[in-house]
C-alpha cells in the first residue's frame, strides 16, 4: 500500500516499472536519483535513459522490454552504493502523454540473485501527472528498506529532476530561451530610451533652475555627507552579498558539470532518419543495443523472450560494413568475427547472448572517432534458435551516441516466415553520418531457410560470400 515499507535484506535488486500497452497509451521511462540529505550530490547521481549508469556502477538503467506488458528495468547493487547515499528514488516519466492514460502501472522490487519478488506497488488514481515517484530504497541503521511513495508531478521528468537538485538542459529549452532575450532586449531599450529624454529635459531646465540657487548649499554639504557614508555601506554590503551568492551559486555547478540532457529521438516510418553529425555525435563510442521480448503464447521465453531453460527466442545482433577504402566485411557471431574498436573495422560486438542471462541484450559498439573511415554500416538481426520466425516478436533498438540524445526505434509486426530483419542503415553522406531506420523483415530464398543473411547482402548490395556457421548459412 502507499506509504508502506518492507525490508530489503539482499545485496542487489532489480527494479521493474511495468504497465499494459495498448492504443492511446504513451511510453514511459524509469529513472533513479541517488540522494544525500534529500538532494543529489551532482548530476552524476541521476540514472536514466540518457545517462544509463552511475559512475560507481551501483545503479544501472537496463533497458526496456516491449510486449503486452511493457517493462523498463533498473538494477541496484546495494552493497556498492557509497556510504553517504541514503536514498535511491525510483521515478517514472511519460513521453507524449500523462499517467492518467496508463493502465496497470506498477513497480516491483526483485532479488537480483533468484528473481524472487520482494515488494510490489500498484499505482492508481493518476490524472494529469507526467512524472511519478513510485517508490524509494532507503538506508536505516545500516539496513535497506523499500517504501511505496506514489507522488505525481505535472512538470515532467525535468521538473522532478530539478526538485532533487539536477541541473537540466532539455533540448527544447535553447529554442525557447532564444525568443525571450529578444523580447527582453527590445523592451529595456525602449524603457531606457524613454527615460533618457526626460533626463535631458530635467538636466537642461533643472540645472539652470535648481543648480544655480542650491549649488552652493546642496552641492557642497549633501555630497560630502551622502558620499562619505555610502562608501562604508557600499563596501561592506557588496562584499557580504557578493561572497555568499557566488558560493551558493557555484556549489551546485562544479560537482554537477554539464547540465543533464533529457531529450531522446524516436525514428518512425514517418520520420525515419537523423544526422548524427548535426546532433553533435562526432566522436567517442556509440553503442547500439538490441532488446527483445515475445508473448508467453509464442513458444515461451518468459519475461525477456530469450532462452531461459524453456526454449525462448535467441536473436543475434550483427552488421555488414563497408569502409572508405572499399573493404567490406561483417561483425557477426556466426562468422566468429567480433570486430575491433581501435583498428578496422572500428566496430565491436560485445557478446553473443545465447542464454538470456544478460538483461541488457546484445550490443554493437562503433568508434565514431573514425567516422571518415566508414562508407556505410548495415545493422541487422537474425533468429538463432527458439522460434521459426519474427511473428509476435517485439524488439527495441537504441543507439547511444556520445554528446547526443539516444536514438530509439522499434521492430514488430512481422506477418510472414522471416527469420532475419534489417534494423538500421548508417551512411557517410558527404562527410555527414546519417542513421536511417529500416525495420524490414527479410524472407529467406525459396528452399533455403537459412539463407536470409545472404538475401540481405544481395538486397543491400554487399557482394561477398559467407562462411558456414553451425549449419546456418
């Protein structure tokens, strides 16, 4: 119940934010704030989709699982939380709607070791809120507990984060900040222009009328009496007022660093592409994450829809690459080619998740420091085992470029026997790195059920042969 608390005796937990998907239901994102005395110590103490891991590694945003019930997950290692941290706030924010449109919104705390449920809070009664504090983990006398909170905010994730001490730099803010200066700049000049004329009228007549008679009496005594006292009052106050404000103003910014960017980009059929270059992603490592789920009715698979002792679906994340010098190749587990970040092809597959043990799915890393070395990259996925085709599969692909908002796209709606799907096409177009959503299911050639990857290569003009891999292609 709201306000109730339960002990959390284990050393690590998983926090699940879930709700029922359906028409008119907006998206939501889980986040966590690490507090000392009710506030964050710096912007680093905010973990969410655009800053998915705390520097200590104790709190991570694991990603979202699509399906009839959408689940967004955080992991918290309580033993690794730094001693000053006494509270971990579990929050949620909507994307394009309010919490009044949600059905079945809940938060669960699970033992990270065995998956046992420690606590569950079903949140009801929401109306126009766009952000919610659903619960909090808090430390009392060396032990951890979880409390159900259920407090809503109408100001979105930005308002919630700001309340806890985060300095927010949302994408729309600069665009709204540009007009006000022009409106404030226009009025002041006009207000200052109006007063100046009067001074000239007061300066001309008054000086002659008031300056002539009073000068000897008001000019000599008053200036000396008002000039002498003000300096002592001017000197101390400025020092007393200037010293504190700078310290109060400078304490949050230094530890916080650059303001937190809350924006993210969704690629759809209507808006399928975005320029990484124009978004400011011109260097560093960009991670491409694939997460997926299948309905319980579709050959099992459990929550994550992957093999977990019950024959769930196992997807392999792969890519073809073409470098600027004409070399082509693949980064693909079945080819035994996991790539390299610091030499050609400057792409690396971090793991081949065949067991479903990794909640973060599979990831490709691309080194954008070598953008000029790329001509194009085609990112695709294939069913390794656990299902005959993509029907009923819901997958989410998220690109995490450095210094830019995450780029998200979904894959679902397969209506045939496709076992392969093209996710995204990344091209170097006249020096500009552009990502385009594909979301295309690929049927294998007739009579060759395992040759879907060859079909991808032919359709997208990658002309090379394939190594045999475990009887696949």
